[in-house]
C-alpha cells in the first residue's frame, strides 16, 4: 500500500520545524548512504539533508557515505561494501531498481533496514519514501499544454535513462500528452540531470531551427532559460522544478512564462527519519510513502505570491527552495546549508 502526503513545503525563508539543534536521543546507529550522481544541485541538497537530519536526530553516531558518479553495477558494489561495514540502515537513491535488487535483498537478509528515497525500487523488503514523480510530471505538463493552447510542439527534456524516477515522470508526461492530442513532441532528449549537458542540448536544438512552443524539463531548468535568453530565442513557456535559480528567474526574467513544480531534495532527510523510526521499532503501516507536489506559476496572482514567498537567493541556484518537509525533517536551515553530519 501507499501513503500519500500533501506537500506543504517549509521554505527557506520560513520558520523551520522542531528542534533547533541536536536531539537529546541516544546516538547509537550507523547509517549507510548510497547515491550515484554528483555535480547535481538536487542530489547535493539530498545528501546535505541526510547529513543534517542524522545530526539533528541525535541517534546517529556515524554516516558511511558512498556518493559518486556511477551506474547500477557501481551502486551494487557500494551497497555490498555498506553491508560488509555492518551499517544499521542503508538509505539509497537507486540508479536502477533491477540492477541493485540483489544488493538490497542481501542487506535485508543481513538485518539492515533499507530505505529508498526519490525513486522506487522493486525489492519488496525495502521501504520507499519519495516525491510523487508521476504527479510531478503530470502537473507540469498539464499546465504547459494549457499555456500552449492545447496545440503545438514541445521540447521534452527528460532525466536519466533507466532511472525509475524518469520512467515515472514519463508516465505522467504522456498522460497529459494523451489529454492534449494537439500537442506533439518536437524532440526528446535525456539530460542525465546534468546542467552543462542540458544547456548544450537546448542550444543544439535551437540551432536546428525546429519550431517549438514550450519546454518541459525534468528539473534542469535555470540553464534552459539562460540558453533561451543568450540565444535571443523566443521565450516560450518553460516548466521546471522549485530550484532556487529557476524560482528567481520566474520573477525576474522579463517575458518569461513558466511554472515550478515542487520536488524537494530534502526527501533525503525524510529517508533518514524513516530509517531511524524503523530501527526504533516504529515501522510504518505502508511500505511506500509519497509526497505530492505543488505547482507555482507566474501566470496567476496566487502563483506569483507563492514564488515570491519561496524565493531565496542565498541558496545555490541548483538547490530546491523546499529545504524541509513537515513531519519528516527537524534540522535548521543553517544545518542543511552547512552540510555536516555527526562527527564532521
């Protein structure tokens, strides 16, 4: 079964939840972390949220972090190394569910709690806490196609091929596409969720002269706006995530119409919380918890107000502004920005 949470993000400028510092709980657990994408602001915020939550909980003595650019085979190796290190729990953002399934099963058999964040896994013993990726894509694509008047060509900029989050988002995008038969995909690319790669793909597409009426991005957004502005191309509607740079552009770039769909990297901190709850004997009633997104656009007064409230230029442009998740994270803004875990 799945539990659905409505995302009411605590923004960087708002008061954060709960404890201002480290909990008085007894530190006794070692948590392993496995992530396969570096150089991506969303993933960096995710890892910082994991560190901050581990510190704020007071229950974690050490984090064993495998954080590098690799594929499913490399992640499987990392997971097996974490098993050998005898960690108490593993919080993993999976590169490919099938490719790491054996490792997750081995971890469970070794008595290690397994929590997947951001994306689903197929290993039935694992717990999952994730942003609702299908709904993320559907909300943004539905809004975009409405802005396009239900017709025209869209440049479809996906994430990483093989990632379950990308597959789920593709379902949501195609659901909205089916509801708008007048909209066609001008070109489809995989950005790998890398800023430089995505910007070059946008520039290369512009160079072809192919007509297009909108851009849907899988969270690589501010560099797409940069490419459009630098190329003096028409500012067609753009959909992205709630990254600080893009949120700022939606209020500052003249002529830009766009929408940010919330996709908090702080889900990493929520994953640590879930792992600690299970270790403390508080297993959730459902194996999967989904956090539903919101859409903030600059085409309505309500959306403009939300964008204004969310904007935080003090954050890295690639970091989501939704730096905390109610009921799941207890760190302060200073703690997540410092990006320090227990003992650091």
